[in-house]
C-alpha cells in the first residue's frame, strides 16, 4: 500500500477464510485452526496491529480472537476460562462472540 501524501509504503497481508458461513459453524475445525496458526505466524515479532474482521466484526471475529487468546494462555501455562475471556471481550465490544 502506498500513501501518496507522505510517500510512505506499507505492506498489507490479507488472510481470507471463506468456508465459515455467517451465523454458522466452520466446515472443518482443522482448517479453522490452520487459519489461527497463519494469523499467529503473521503477527509473530511484529509490532504493527493485526486486524481481524468478519462482516459484523463480532461473531466469527470474536471466535478467532477467543481462540488466539486461549492459545496464548495455554502456552503461558495459564488456565483457560472461555466464558471469562468472552466477558472481557464483550467489555470492549458489545455482542462479541454471538450465541443463539
């Protein structure tokens, strides 16, 4: 990406996962975990933010963030409480991780 006003160039990497319907579940959990692994690989050693976003930014987005958070906790030897993680996420963005 090139910003004309400042002559600044930035690299943008886009990862797309199209096998997960809105308000649905992923077709294949292994592919979903591969996506999370790819996101983690992209952000390893990088200070720039990683943006994760689905159509509304709360359902599938929230699940990816939840999985990434849980993996970080596991790697740090910390307990994982998914409902507590969701509560904390919802403090930052209402309705994060949709439920039926």
